[in-house]
């Protein structure tokens, strides 16, 4: 399995003769010699853990920061976004299942971190982002890319399920991760049923750690019929954002489109509107429906109600925030405005 994508992995520890434990994500797989971890990107070869996806880019595109989605982080700027392969979640509703549920690639074009940053600069991007599949699995490459980007004046964004270990999270923070969008779609019971034992508390803990270290955090929830569209589930997520992360953390609500192995119908607009009301009822200042043309994709002042940022999908049509505050009443608006 020697390929251009094979490198020695970080965050590995021996647990027995020739057997290793991976400490990149919270599955913390114990991997015997010759075996792969749960995510299929890490191989124990002769007592050494290897990553099989260093520089293995499945897709790359320049797009608006609003598509991450991040609404309170350098609005109107452009990022070069890269994705890799595989995932540590088995979501039946995965929108990028062809990447997330693929085997680790054995062939393909290798893109180095410095090449990626040069591509971003040539495209006129102000930052880079890791998305499409779970980027934690490409940790070694991401760290090198973040360090290079920061040194060259670009910002770094991570779009993630949040299920990395605190050790991996600190590596990302120290490498220059500036913002995270974290997908939180389930509560404890749903995670136990659909996500093969994922411990949701670890995700909430990582959000708190990131905030403590000054990382900008926004939360996204894909509202899925017959799965998490129950008022109780949505209230639970909204309440935890408000109480544990803070009422100023933006909450993005997106509608489900049938994909992969989950066959529910599209999320109706009234369900997204209900979820928006739940978020506002929980005290959240910034709740968004990520649907082009919806009135709730705009940013309003939580104090006086003034329209601050008007959007049309990924386009910023106007932005009147000045010095991080509402120009009408002076209320500080949480975010990184540039």
C-alpha cells in the first residue's frame, strides 16, 4: 500500500506488542498489526501507524465563506476549500457519501500543503477551509497547510463533526485554526442509535475548548424528517448552545435533501421555521435558515433589530457592521469582521 499519500501518523501510542492506539479522533481505535482503524485512513504496519491520506485531495473549490457556513467570520470573503476521503461517522443521510464512505485512495494526484496555499492565493482567496468529508482524518496534512497559510497571511477554517480528541484539537489550534463550523445533528439517544457509539459529550466539550482558546465557532444542524425534527431534540440542541457555549453563538439550520441510505422527504419550510423559533425561544441571538431567499438568512441586531447583513444565499448584498458593532445602537456583534 505504498503510495504518495502514506506518511507516519501523529498521535499514536503502543498498547501491546505491535498493537497501537490512534489518538486522532474520539473513537481512539486500537489497531493490531496489518489492520486499519474504523475510519480506514490509518494502518498499523509493523508497529508503526501510517496515515494513508496525506495530500490526497478528493475535491477542491474556491467559494464564499458563507457556504461553510460561517456568517460571522470575514463575511464576503472567499476560501479555497479542500476535501479528502472517509469519515469517522456512519451517517445514513450523508450528503457527501461518495467521499465520506469511500475506501482510502491508493492512486490520484498528490497536492502538497504549499501547492494548496499557492492555488488559494492564485484564485484570490483570503483563506483556506477543510470540508466535504471529516477533515480530522487528514490531520497531518491539515496541520502543515494551516501553518503555511497562516505564515502567508491567510485564515484557516475547519468544517467538522467535532469528534476529534482534545489532543488533536490542540494541534489544530496551535497550527493556526481560526474558525470552526461544527455539525451537531443528534442528541445522545440518536447518536447511540445511528452513529455507532459516538459520545456527543465529547463534541460539546471540544466546542468549549475551541472557544476558550479564541477560535470562532458556529454550529450547524441538518434538520432531517423523522430523525431529529422532533421539537424535543431541537430544543435540546438550542438549549445546550445557549447555556454551554453562549447565546451569541450562531446556529445554522439546513434542510435535508434525500441522499445515500436515508429516504425521508425534503425538510419542509415550516419545520425549519419551527426550529428557528425554538432557537430564538432558547435565547440565541443569531439563528439562521440556510435557504436562499429566506428572511432568516440575514443578520439582525439582537438589541434594536436593525438589518446588519443582507444575504442572498452565499452572496453578501450589504454589510453595515462597523467596528464590530451595530451602527444604530452600538451593540457589539459577536464575530470576526476584518
